C-alpha cells in the first residue's frame, strides 16, 4: 500500500491540473434524483459510455462531476472511464441519501468500482454502468462478490475514497 500512495497522489495532482481544461464545460445543472438504485442503474445503462482516459489511459485523471453533468446536459451522454463512472455514481448515491459510499480500486485489474451501503449490513456494487444485485454483509464481501461474479478470483484492493 505504501508504494500506491505516491501513485495516488500523482494521479490526484494530474486530475487537479487537468481540471482547468474543463472550465468552460462545467455546470451546476443536475439530473433529477432517481427514485431508486434500479432507476439509477437504468439511467447509467442508457446514458453512460465507457471511454478511456486520454492517451489510452496513460494520462489517468478523474473528470470533475460538474463536467460530467455538463456532458449529460448538453449531449445526454456521460463519457468516462471506470474512475469517472464510479465518481459520478458515488456522487449520485450521496445525493440520493445513501450515507456510506466508497470508491474502491481493484489493483490487479486496474478497475474502480463504487460500493455503497444499501441497508443495515447490506452492501452493493456499481461497476461502470452495472448494478450488481446481491446483498453483501460488508465492504470486503461486496468486493469479493464483484470479483466472483466477474471470474476475477480474490485479489488485493483498497478504498480510494470514502465519499
């Protein structure tokens, strides 16, 4: 984990520096709150498109949420990689009133998922545009469930951010 801290710091610095490139494409507009996580999942399926970061992901950064909202407002499509989609989904879940939301990095697969507490001792996962149905009793078991459902096997992971 200690070697990852400098890399996370570097990625966050790159994201901060790149944020100015979005200045003319930011909005305070927000989509109406979905009625449920299933409506949110359907919205993501119909309005989000996975695309790589610039230079095929070599320049890894996270788009500002206000830019992702600008995309939705102006084109009806949110384009981003797993970091972006997990960030936007976490933002929406917090707006919907879910108090415990995490962005989790699955190290071996260079993938970020959004894990949230759905009810007391029940966690679920959003990965890109998919909601993984099946309640887990903890953050760790939710990550394990995602790994199992994707035939990834158990692997190391860490919380990027508790939103």
